[in-house]
């Protein structure tokens, strides 16, 4: 379970968020809406441990990650995966090596088994040796998702991952990603501007308005 309590964020003496509170159960998908500059991505960065702030605490599966705005667990030790808008795949690595990046310390046989499982899950079997530039945008996004899921994260953060896709591909991929997240029972937070996308993917939807989070 994820619990974010009383998160407030100030940039250059300007309060962006004032009392952000969120609780998610295991496997629940949450979509976060809000205008540009409303603090959506900032909240994600705090949860991931990439930014600190003045106040706010985070617990994940009973472990205190941050308290009073200060991080107690480093980003890499949190068990949190991230999928970005630009996918952030390594262009010089094959699909197989991209997916294996977060599990590189595991035995090679175990890595190969996990990669095969994930490629089957995302419906892209047989592309292990391809490079990112040989894939479509939707395929790249699914590979980015597989890479994030490879270490079996406790929480997955998705920061506007569909925004660069055309409408038809986006609608199809959003439904596919929801199915994948539900199959893996992965607790997730999606940041998006797209209301339809949020309603399709998420179990519950919240919006940042007047610096506060309101959950529908």
C-alpha cells in the first residue's frame, strides 16, 4: 500500500502544492490530472525520491520512505519503477538488454526467463535483438513498460507516457497497458492531461486544483 501524507511543494517561494494526500491499495491504478505547472510531475518526483521538499511523508508497503519532506530511503532502494514521456530507452542497446537493465545483477538464466515472460506479457515476442529505432512508438512504449516492470517494482510511476503517440495508437495502448498492470497487480500512478486516458486506465482519478488534490 502507498500512503502520501500532507505533501507540500514550494519552488522559488511559490507554493505549488499545499497538502497532497493519497492512499492506494496493492494493484490499484491512480490517474493524476492537472494543468501545466500544477505540480503533477513534482509530486511524482518526490514520491520517487528524486526531489525533496519542506513537508510530506511517504510510506510504501509499511516502510517509511520520506518524513517531513526529507528522504530516508534512496531512489534506487525504493522499489519504484518509472516510465517517461520520451520512453528513455537506451538507443545503443537491444530490446533484450534494455529490459535486462534493472535486473543485470541476477543470474543470466534468470534474466532470460524474465525477459521472455515480459515480452510475452506485452505481446512483442521475438524482438529481443531489435534496437529502439527499429520499433514503432507504441512498441517502444511497451518495451519501456517491460523494462520498468522487470524488477517487479512495488510502485510504478508513469509520467505522461502516451502523449507523443497519435490518437488511434494511444487509445489502443492505454487499454493494453491497463491489462498489463492488472495482470501483474502493479500499484501505479499515471500523470496525464488527458481525461479520457485517465478514465480508461485508472481505478480512480484525482485532479490538482488550487494547489490541492481532489479525488473523484
